[in-house]
């Protein structure tokens, strides 16, 4: 029984939920796959210890600020990836990674659209920038395509966390005027 698991948002085909310590095996398998990891972090598969640190970090972030990279499950409740937000020098950063057997079915696009909506409905609290951005390592065309499909704009190419990335931003929400 998944006592304590919260659902953050649902789409037609997936749910984004918080993490439990018992999700370690699922996350470790996702991050141990060299194909999935090619354009993430150090570009190499991660160890179980690294996955363990990630779960701790995700749970801490959820606890203290209410957003993180959440667990993605399908309609059977099986974990198929992770998606949500990290914190970057340019504000909230959209992030997603799915198991390769779920690629090219429009799932990341469906998730990214839902995350953009969530971002607009839950702007970050405090002085930090409220903009939404994404960094994509050069060569990760599938991720670029997802961003284009959900309305991100290419800004420039820059060096970020040790790799050359294409930097994207989601247009700021227009402020409504009250008369
Ligand atoms: C990036 C990722 C999340 C995309 O997930 P997905 O569910 O396959 O994405 P979607 O199906 O919604 O859309 C993928 C789009 O990219 C296109 N695409 C896929 N591979 C491509 C390639 N090598 N070159 C160009 N376009 C490509 C698809 O055709 C599709 O576009 P279309 O709808 O116009 O045909 C998935 O590949 C992944 O998890 N990769 C590993 C982790 C990762 O790199 N995360 C992003 C870090 S920035």
C-alpha cells in the first residue's frame, strides 16, 4: 500500500506523484540505463547510491518548497519515468526522463503541457525568478522537439553544468489588468 503518496497532477495517460523511499529500485533502473542517461547529468548511467541521493533530494524539495521532479506512473500505477522542475540560474527548469519503451508516443509532450499549466497555476514563492526555462544538451533532438511543441522559445546556446546546451524559455504569462 502506498501510504503517503500524493498525486500532483493527472493527464489522460499518466499521473505525476510524490516519491516514497520504496521507489528506489524503479528510479535506480531508470537512471542505470545508458540510453536514457545519454543527455542527462554526467551523460553516464548512475549507481544505486546516486539514485538513493536523488530520492532523498526529491522528497526534501517536495517538503520544503512543494515542487520537484516527480514520479511518473501510467494508468496501471507502474513507474515509467520522472518529470517536473529543477532550480536553475534562470528560474524553474523543466525536466523529464521516460523509460525508452515509452518514447515516441507523445507522452513527454502530454506531460510537459501539464507541467507548464501547473507552473502557471503555482508560481514560485519569493524573490526568485518566476520564469520557466529548459536546458537541452546539444544533440538531444527529441527533447528540443518536445519543448517546441509545448511553446518554448529557443534563446541561445550556452555552457551549463559542464556541457554545451540549447537554452529555452517559456513566454512569461501576461499580467491581467484590473481597472
Ligand atoms: C526526451 C524524451 C523525454 C522525449 O519523450 P517522448 O515521450 O518520446 O516525446 P514525445 O513523443 O512527446 O515527442 C518526441 C518528439 O521528438 C521527435 N524525435 C524523437 N527522436 C528524434 C530525433 N532523434 N531527432 C529528431 N526528432 C526526434 C519525435 O518524432 C517527436 O516529435 P513529433 O511529435 O513532431 O513527431 C525521451 O526521449 C527521454 O526520456 N529521453 C531521455 C531523457 C532525456 O534526454 N530527457 C531530456 C533532458 S533535456
